[in-house]
């Protein structure tokens, strides 16, 4: 694994405009990195990233089966009791999942270790599936990359096929919060994939969804049969409509049982079930006795959080990094500190994408600090050798 320089495309801004990549820069700072990439060997991709991701996906599904009927574990995850029947029913019906992203620390040597599972509302999908693939093709065309350079990336094709499996035929409403540029870009891309799979698609903001007492409806009073929501389950379940009878008649992507996997408490439950697993880090609920084992070297994370907020890193008893935010009211976990590798002064983590239950690609984020957050940069990758 290496971070290599590459000549940036002189026409990148125009390319980004043409494909609708409107958030390639934010607040005047570049989000997409066009002048560098991470190089991997095929062995690193297949054995250190793809295979462990596949195994972790299977392990996580097994954990849902264990947790979904356990009042003790659902309580430890701080999932509201009124939502337990909905979650259990969605699991028993095996309501399908579309996708997820494992965030991992990996330096090219030794096993990749799971930092967290973005199982409900993962972003950076469009740049992982499409933008970096076009970057690879362009790099080969202009001889900035070797002719045989490749990429671990079948995300786009997998998504189209998955839509056919999940919905088959029908109409999907896509929803997110208003004025969230990256979220709107993500649901726009996913809607395009669904349309390519032959489905009907439309968009509606979360705040515009109506409820007739039996079904959720759109602005035209049309029933919403399938709702893809880029809106976290922990928010939905505490909103007023989270108790509506319509929750039982609408089919969601991601399904309610994904609320278990998107919870940072999952990391503690995974370690409890599989202590010593090579791709896991020791983790404990912060208010339980095991947390004392990690007092000198740990990362403290809210059970519910997004975009790297409210993180504290402690190395040998010394605080080394902190991020602000509004999360943490429900509690925290502590996870053994595993510093991301540093290349050219930048810390990098690997996001490994799961579509359905198959590992199908990666994307990398990097930052000047070891906490990867909303403003961290996306860097493409290539398989070289």
C-alpha cells in the first residue's frame, strides 16, 4: 500500500460538472483528491480487504440474529423499546438490505481492523462507484497510470443488480433532508441505479412525507411502498412518525433491523461474541466494567453519531485528538486505539463497500488528523502489480 502522486486532470472541474459531482469541493477546500492515489497489490485487495470484509458481513448478520430477540442487548444499544417489535418483524421477514460500508484501518501489512460499520446511511458512494472508476480509465488513457492498472470496484454493477433482487418491479421513493448537497447527490445516484434496473423512481424530502394513518404518502397523496431514506434510524425512531402504524406498511431501505448494525454499540457486542477475532478491535460499552481495560489506549465514540463527531483518542494515557459535536446523550463505547497509517503527513482509512452481502469495492478517505470526519478528503485507488 503506497500513496503515489499523479498529474491532476486539467479539465476535472468541467468533468465534475458534467456528471453532477457538485460536492467535489466544500467551503473552498477540495474534497476529491485528483493529484494522488493509493496503490495496492492484488494480494492485498483479495486477501487483506475483500475476504475479511466478506467474513465481517456474515458475522454481522449472525449478530443481528443474536441481538434482535435479546431485550438486554437492545437495551444496551439504547434502541427505544417501542421499536423492538418493528425491528424483530423486519428481521423475521428477512427484509432485504441494499448496502453498507465497513471503515477499516489498514497499512498494507497485517489484518485490516474494523473501526465501525456504516450500515444505515453510508455516503461517499458516488465517488467510490463512479468518480474513481472514471479517474482510473482517464489515468490509463493519458498514460498517467500503467495500462494494466485495475481497481477493486464493481459497486455500480452490483447496485443495479441488487435493485432488481430487492424490489424486482415497482416504484421507489428516495428521500433525505433538504439542503444537504452530498446527501442529495447520493440519493440521486442511487435513484439512477434503480432506474437502470427498470424501477420507477421519485424524490421527496423527509419533511414532505405525509401520513394518512395507514400509509406514508408523497406530495401527490400517492402511497409510498418502498422508501429509500438517507436519514438515520435512530432519528426516525425518536420522531413522531416513528410510532405511526404506517411504519409497518412501508418497506424501508435500509430495513429496520439495520438499526442494530449502524449502532456503535455493535462493536462492543462483536468483541464480546468473538474476542480475539483478527479483524476486530477490543471494544466495550463505556459504562461497563470491561472499559477499564482500555483506559490508557482507546477511542471513545458515541453509540449514536455521524461524520466523526464527538470522538476522543487517548494514547498511553494522553489525549491526542478530539472532535466536537452534538452526540453522546445515549452513551459511549471505548475501542482499542488503532492509529490509521500516515502517508505524506495524512492519515488514511479504507471504506469497504458491501452490496447485499457481497464485498465489491473500496474507497479511501484521508485527513491531517487521525479522526476521519465530514470534511476528510476522498482519494482514489488502483491495483498496481
